[in-house]
C-alpha cells in the first residue's frame, strides 16, 4: 500500500453536556439507553425529547447550555507506512480523534477518511466479549477485521506465543487479570494484519518487559509498511517508534513535525529554567513526619546560581532540609531527566560521615557535584527526594524542582572532536582514549 493512508479534514467534535438525547454515538450507549427505558416501563425521561443535546464524554446531567469542543478544525494526513505519535495533556482531544478514526463515534463536522483496514486498541480488551474465552475472542476479533477463519488459524500460534496466555485460552476473558487481558488484546491487534494500527496508551499497563516487547512489535509493523497511530504519555516510547508527531492542546492541533521537535514544544512550558527554589516559614514545604524540604539550588563551580551551563564545566545541586526528630537514618537523592522525560541517572547521598548513621534534628545541607562533560546538550530537569531507612519511608519526592540548559560554546575540551553534526544520546562523556600505530 502506497500513498495516503489517513486523511483528516477539518474535523470537529462537539459535546453538549446537558439534557440527554435518545440518539447515541455507540452501540453500548444504545443498549444502556434501551435497558433504562425498559426499567422505566417504556417511559422516556423528560430530557430525552431534546434531539439536539449531546451527552458529554462522561455522561451525567448538567446545564443545557454547556458545550465542550473536544476537537476543533483538525486537519492532517498520514502516509502509508508512517508511524505517527499523538501527544498532549489529558483532555486535549487525542482519544476523541482516535474514536472518530476507529468509527466508534462520528465527528460533528469535517471528515476522516481511512484508505485501509483498521485495527484499533483504544483500551484494554476493546472488542472482547467478557463471556467468551480467549480463543473465541481471537476468532471474533479476526472476523470483525474481515479475516477468514483460515487466515486467523495461520496467525493463531504467533498470537498465543506473544500473549503468553496459552494455559488460559479456554477461560472466559472476564476472569483474566488486567495484564493477561492486555497481552492478548495487543497480540490480537498486531498479528491480525491490519493495514492501519491505532493504539491508545496501552503501554501504561504492562510491565517493563512487555512494554519493550510491544514497542519492538510495533517497530516491526512499521518496517513492514504498516501505518501506526500511537497515543502515549510515554514520550521516550514515542521518539523510539515515531519519526513524526502531532501535538494537541484543548482540542486543537498545535504542532506537527519531527517527533523530537514536537515533544520539545510540548515539554518546554514544563521545562522552564528555574535553578533555585525555596520554601519560607509561611509556605507548606514538601515533607513528612521526619524531614521537610526547605531549598534546592543549582550552583556553578564559582558558586553562582545559573540557568545555562557550559557542557565542560562542573556544577552542584544543593538540597537544604529540616530533620524534625533525632535518631533517623536518612538517604537524600537527586534524579536527572532530559527534555523528553528520559530518566538519566540517580545519585544517592553517600557522604561517609553520615551514610547509615542516625542524625540529630536540625537544618541540614547536602551537596552533590556533577562533573563536566557528563550531560549532553539541551534542557535537563532535576528531581530531589529523601527517604528514611529502617523502615523505608519516602519523606518527599519533588519532580522538576529545578531545570537548566546545557550548551556547548566551543568544541575544545569536549567529546565532539572534529564532528560537526548533532551528537545523539542523553549523556556525552569525554572519555580517555589511547591510539597507537601497530605497523607502518
């Protein structure tokens, strides 16, 4: 398949959260409404007469004049064989778009055209019947995709091997754990050969091993020429799978381009440079019964507070905190993340004077030094935390408390050498090399 796989033209979706109507977007909604009417003895609710009102995404009752636009005038194309990442905050319109593309709901205006067979995985076990077994649901899902039984048989073993649920194939899926449900649903979705695969945040449920397995499988589909639409808050996974991404904000498409650039646009408001943070007596500092955070600062080697750091120069993170009781054994730590949210490394307080020793109450200062030529260029964020040991209790853990930018003003003394292009990676150490001439 070549050319355009998906065309979205000026799609908008409006919800009027007010009086309920007797028209419903989904089969499930129709069944629920029908059951409600039977329980009322066939009587319609007083609000059902309003054919213009549309139920909100969560249903319920509200004032008649409240309107929510989940999508506003969205247009884009997806090429065949392309993996497109879709990102944005909760409620930005991502899932509404996927439901329109999957024909689960209809747009209020505009149109979405799909030029190929679609497989959707919008939530765990979408399309599964809870009373049917895993085996029966596999054949049901294939039939929905228009596949013949012999085609499903040819993929059967691969699906079972991927899902790792062989022992439970003849058990109704309503008795599956969420992990089993996810594994089977994903295995069915990616093995029954949809030309377009639509995936919504499925990696949020599986363990790390299964998440990696899912990513590898989706990468294989992309290499096979399948089209993948991937919604996720796991930004590193988006960059691994997708070269292109689109960003939604309050129902509008606000960025479209290379995945790394769009993710940078998304996270930049959350990555404002802030290299000093303090909590005064009138504030509510983070903390627990044993310790409370009072200040976090980034200092250069010259003891200055700075937002931009030379890649070659060392710097320090200092954490000031109150210990409220005598005798606690403490472990302060700092974590570093890059601009895409990738976890870089963690550093624990291993000062030999206090490591593993009970501390008296009072105001404390812990300082960790970060060597030059360690972090790569770009924005970085710092999280700080502190736990008490024996027993382990998290006193505070504050994400993105500091942020800063690493720049390279000159290649001299860095790991760049004569290379003039971008250098990938989350760290960029200048390591020692030795090169000798073995023979002339």
